[in-house]
C-alpha cells in the first residue's frame, strides 16, 4: 500500500493532454486558496488478483487514515477475495503515513488487527527503495494516465476518472471516499510505546523494517 500524491480539488490547471471538443475552463495557477478541497488517494494493490483500490481522503494523510483505508479494504474486498486467509503480508514504504519508525502507525495498525482478527506481517522498503514497491510500477502510473490533463473539479468526477483505471493485462480499479476528518499532531505516548514493544513481534532479519502484528484479546 502507499499514498499517492495529494491533489487540489477545483477548477485548477492540471498538466497533460486530452482529446476534447472544446477547451477546459480553469485557473492558470494552482493556488491552494482557490481550491475547494484536497484529494488524498491511498492505494492498495493486490498482486495476485491484479486489482487496485483507492480510498480517497478529504482531510489529512495520517496514520489513522492509512489504517482506516486498509481496514475498509479488507472488510469489504479483501476477506471476500481471500475468505480463508490467516495472515496478510503488507508491503509499504518506510516513510509517510505508514512510516517504519512511527509508533503511531504500529499503534493504529494494532487496532486494525484486533478488529479484523487476522495477523498482519509488515515489510517496509528501505529509504530510497520505494520504486521497488509493486504499487509504484503496476498501479499508480496507470491511475496517473487515466487522470492526466483532466480537471479535478468535483469529487464525483475524480472518483469516475480513477475508476476508469484499467490495462490490457486485466487491471481493474475500485474507488471509495473516506469522509472522516483526521486529527493532526498526534504523538505516541510512553504507554503506547511500552505496549507496542510487548505486542509487536520484530523479525530477526531487519527488524527495523520487518515485523508482525497479531490480534490481542481484550484490546
């Protein structure tokens, strides 16, 4: 999983060429004050099924947003595709909202694991290696292609454009909008860190980037 670059919503210019019967009317500058909102696409790509999913956030790219995106995907798509799954392997970058060094991400991920009742094995890519993440090569470029040159004037239009992301090799895309407003400035407490160090199993090989989060009863 990964978060695609944040976009501004509104009549703002976006680079790219499209075939159309008349020109688009848009501002020639993308000042944030002229925007009607933000578009934060969080992507989850299933390598086995060649399926991509985007949860669009409307506030901030936080650890809670990333974990809510994963939880929404599993409850509505993942468990239907893999009804007998006992473990999930999650590939992620080591920075951003799913940072390998953030206790908050592990804390929020623990809440997801407790809710779905399935362990999640996390494998973070080291710094400057995000290009090796399959989502960066097999999903996000096609999303960018589907949206190039098109105005993100309304939320419905953004959803429609992203849902059109397909390839000749069978990639299909689903899109959902998460309207929750996420709090910024959260910090991990010492109590959180103590619990995480006890419940999260860090692997012997590269423990900084590889660990398993298992369901905890009563939490």
